[in-house]
């Protein structure tokens, strides 16, 4: 099932730097399911290519992994590189 991406939510997520802020943002946008949460976090990170070595990972674990990746903030460097044309 494809998730329709809310660009305003994506922009709000890009301003978050803690788990509490991310969770609060999803609550404000009335997003409670893990699948759309994961899709929005991936979009906020600029759609990096992701893969999970174990195909049986459940959606809650997938969300926790993507949230951890998001909170590291490394995706912000890719955004800066893109802006710099590198």
C-alpha cells in the first residue's frame, strides 16, 4: 500500500531533532500507524535507498530503525552536499 506523502508534515519532521519532537509531530498530524510514519521519515531524509537484510522484519521494528537513522541527522549532510552541487 502506497502512502500519500504530506509535504507539510515532511517539512515539520525535518525540523525535529529528538524522538519526542518526532512523536509529537506525528500526533499533531494524526498519523498513528507505523507504515505512514516510516514513509514520511524516509521522505524527510531525502529518500535514501534502504534495505533490510531480514525480509521478515515487522513494521514496528522497521519504523524504529528508520527513526534511529533519522535522529542521527546524517541525512542533513546529504542535503547540504546537494545544495552545494557535490
